[in-house]
C-alpha cells in the first residue's frame, strides 16, 4: 500500500478529532469530510481538550486501540486478502418457484456486508411468508449500538406476516396457543439476521406478537390488512412494543437489560415486500431502495422508491414543524440533525427522543447499571414537546414491469459513497460482465491450460478476480473509488486496513441486498399467463 495514501488518511484523521469529557464517560465528536455518525452526544460540563504534539487532539480512552503514527500503519493486503475481506459477508440465494405453474417474479438475490463499527451495527434479512404470499427483504441500520437493529431485524417480518393473515389463519394461530400446540410456521428465513442475542426473551416477544394478532382478530377482517396497511401498522406497532417492554415490570435481569439496550439504541429500516408484480417498499430513516430499469432501447435508468428522512428532505422538515409549536422551528433541526443530535428523523427505538423526561428518569432509576450497558443518559437541548422521532414508515407501491431488472436496498453507508446512478451503472456492468462470461464459456472449448494462463496473467497484473456477487462489487467501489469515480487499488487497501478506531471516521457499516427480477415471469402476468 502506498505510504502517501496511508499517511494522508492517518494525518487528516489525527487533525479531525476533538474529545468532550464529562462525568465518567468520554464522548467523541468527529469533524471529518465523511461525518455521518448518527448520534452526537453532549456532556453536561464544559469540555476539556487534551492537546497533542501534532496539533490535533488525542483520545484518552475512547477506543481500545489507536494508531496515530504512520509507522504503526504498515499492514499491506494482497489482492487475494482484499477479496477475502470484502467477500466474507457474502450471501446469495436462488428463489424457487412457489408453484410449478407460476414462476416467481424474483429470480435470486445477492447480499453482502462490510463492518466499520465493532461490532457491526447493520443487520439484514430475507424471508418468505408461509401463510400468505410474498417475499420480504430488509436492511436495518443501527446506531448507538446494535441492539435495536438486531431486535427489529428479527421481529418486524413476523409483525408484517401476521398482519397479512386471514381471519381464519389467525384463529388457527390463537387456537394453537390456547391448546399449547405447535404454531403454524410463519416465516421461512432465506437470510437470517444472524445469531440472536435475545433467545432468553423470545417468550416476551411472542406474547406481544400474540396480543397484536388478537387485536387483529377483534377487527373481524376476513382477508387481513392490505399490504400497505400491514407495513404501516407493523412498523409502528413493533416500535410501540419496544417502548412498552422496558416500561413493564420485568423480574429477569437479562430480559430487563436487553430490553433497555434495545429501547435506548436505535435503528432505521427499509424493507420490501414482493408478491407477483406487486412491490411495496416501507422506509423509516435514511436507508434507501432503488430500481434499476432497462428500457426497450437498451438505456438504463434509476427509479428511486424511497426518500431519505433527514434534514435535507424539505417534506420531512415541514412535517416536523407541523407537529411541534412554532416556537421550536429553529431548534427542531440544528446543524442538520434532529435536536442537534440525530441525523435520521425517523427510527425505531431512541426513546430519548420519544419519551418525556419524567418517564426516562423513572425507568432509568430502577437500578440499571447504565454505564455497563452503555446507555447514554442525556437530555438534548430544547427538549420541550416529545415525541420528536417516529417509526412511521413512508410506503411506496410499484407495479413491476418487464423492464424493471433489479432492486437495490442498502444502508446509508453505501449511499454516502455512491449516487443512485452510480449504483445502477455498477450493477448493470456486473450483469453485462456475467452475461459475457457465460457467452465466452459457451463459445470457447474447454482448455485448462489457457484458463490457468489467464489466471496467472491476472494475478501478475494485480487485477482482482471478478466479483460474483453484485453487492460485493458495490461495496468495493464505494470504498475504493476516488473523487472521479475511478477505482484506486491503493485507496481500497488503505480503507480496509484502517484500525477499528479510525475506520468509522471514513466510512460507515455498509449493507447491501440486490434483488433480481424475472422479466419473463413478470411479462406473463400482463399477458394473462
């Protein structure tokens, strides 16, 4: 790796750190070109700055390890090692036909994740609904820890699936619970969010899911909610349950601690529900979903399906001002953040921006070790009329067409680095290269000697083997592209070898799922097939 590149990254980082020390906790405020830390925390006492000999400021104890000298930063990755790091989180799955007579509108999906935080705060999930039709894809971007993102990624799909069940199916579910028989299977996970840390509190989660379906039964709706209603209600109901679970008296200490961490951390979410040609996307926060569209003339374009809920969204600013007194117009958004502390204006959890001061105090005074649980105790300035934050999603419907080739869902770590158009162009290039590779294999007779020669040439020239996963390609370009959109091997290596304490200053966790559609199947819907 070039010493110039590593020195530039480390030196600019060294000069971009300021520390705020208050009480027993040290908070950091970063001032870098890619400052996308979701939470900005303020201490209650005047800050003390610890000067360093290099003209910036040192971090006394904010991280486990800090590398601030160029000669400490010597690790050089080979192309093979770079590929190993980038591809470690890959996942891919071909979607089988739900019925042999009706091909699925989704061909396959490819997904990947690259961490910047330790542990990673993003989550992802893919599941099919077993009692109703439809595939669900979700991206969950945590902040203030990973607890809320983990909980939402495990639970949200169940709320949506239950919302779509018919009255008869819900009666079967309730009957099984009353007679202590096995429940009907609700989901088939194609990509699970990961090993759950909430196994000890699963019964609490199931109890609240049951209360939800009991309320749906009381509505006496034969066919269940519409998909748009299901998404809207599921987001808000799960967020309400997260809030109520920590307010209720819980005897088990593990359950209480986990519930507190979930409620006081936060997560944005973007999920898609695909049923035939019907695509619904629900978004709360600054994750994003876009469609890659190829017109009949071969030209590609991007169709955004979500809007970021942040200070740069004028509609979101207007909503916030409508919901609060005019006297707060100048304080709702400060320094492009909600109340000066949070970038997204919609999220799960984050009860610090939803509860009254009195409720927060009463919950935290129940004997929790907030320091050990990493719970931030603070009240934002100008906190007058909560709630300021909501998990209500914005739901978009799109009727799939044969020209709709793929859907990309990703956390904001990708969109910070690449534009919508860049993402479509890269996935389009990935598809083109894959098709060309298939053509070459079909036209060229098998020659192991020639293949080995080509591989050796590629290795000698330093070129990486083409990514088989489009999500990996996107992540590679997100962190490896320069300001001109060109891939720089030195930059890519530098970004991957940054120590944990520095990585988060230059990139966020990046999580991507690319969903490919079956144009022939979609076309058959329009032809009555």
